[in-house]
């Protein structure tokens, strides 16, 4: 690798924000196809176990995988890598996690974050897929992974007050119940379930940890009329202290 290629690899490594141990080893640009391919390698001696995080002896390299990344100056960008497999004495052989993507995903975390914003801004999935240049089946998988990441970051043990509301769609043919955190400046959605019956509300409230529910109390006022300007789907909103 000459000095120019080395500088180019370092440039894209900085753009990717790679963690220590990962380096861009090659850059391939096709002006005809408008595509950019970045080869990334693990350069450290040991391999990290995906289960316990310990540095172990490398076993071998996993088959090559590709991840769609954010476009660079209009060029469709892909990261290509063969991740090491760690030989852990406790957890046996496992493939190392890559820092730029979630497990089983063919898209980087940065691309999926952009995809969620585009999906939220579009009125339907199809125009979002067209803008992102992804197929129809990829969109729901991206949304599922985003919801899972949000659930993993969600902290419910500090809840003080929640609100229950209903949202209707498909011209009122379908409804969902929504539980939100009322203690924040802008209500934060905590969970959603199908239906708008009493048992659906109970199902949502059971998502609140038992210790939190145990130390709380109800508002005593029952369902209250939603405040002016409320954009919920129903006329009433249930409010209660947990």
C-alpha cells in the first residue's frame, strides 16, 4: 500500500469512527456504478468474545459480509469485512461483534438511524424505500431492530406518572392503546398494544415494573378529559400515578 492509499484508508477510517483495533484496509470506488466499497479489518492480535467481552485466541475468520452504510457524496457505500471468530474457553467459538452494525443486520447503525427518520417523514413505506434505495422487506426489519434498541435503552424504574390513550387508524377500523410517561416535557411513548379495551390497558400497565407499581398510588380521579390541543385518538385520557 503506497502513501496515497494509506492516507485514503485513514481518511475513511476517521469518517467511519472505527473503534481501536478496526482499520480500513482498502478503498474501491466505481464512478460508473456510483458505488464505494470500504474493506475493514481487525488488526489486533487477539479476538474478543461476543458473550463475555474477554480477549481470546482467534480461531479463524468468518465468511465475508457486507453492510450498507450512509452514502458518501452520492456514492452508495458498503462496508465489507471478515470478522474474527474468538475461541473462548468459557463460551467456545463465537464471531466477534462489529461496532458499526447490529447482529444479523445488513445495514450499519448509522444507516438504520437515517432510515428511521426517512420512514417517519414519509406518509407510507414505499416512498421511503425508494428514497433509501432499499427493498420493501428491509424496512420492517429495520423498524423492528430500532424498536428493540429503544426497548433495551428504556428505563422504567423511575416512572412517576403514566397516561393511557388510544389511537385509531385505517379510518377507525383498527385501534391501539398507548402508554406514555407524563412526567417529561414532551410525553414519551413507553409501549403500545393492539386494542382499546380495559384488558388492553391492564396489559400495558403490567409492563411497569412491579416494585414501581407497588410503591405508587392511583390518581383517584379515573379517566379525565384530554386537555385542549391534545392530539390523541380518543376523547378520554386515563391518567394515574404509579
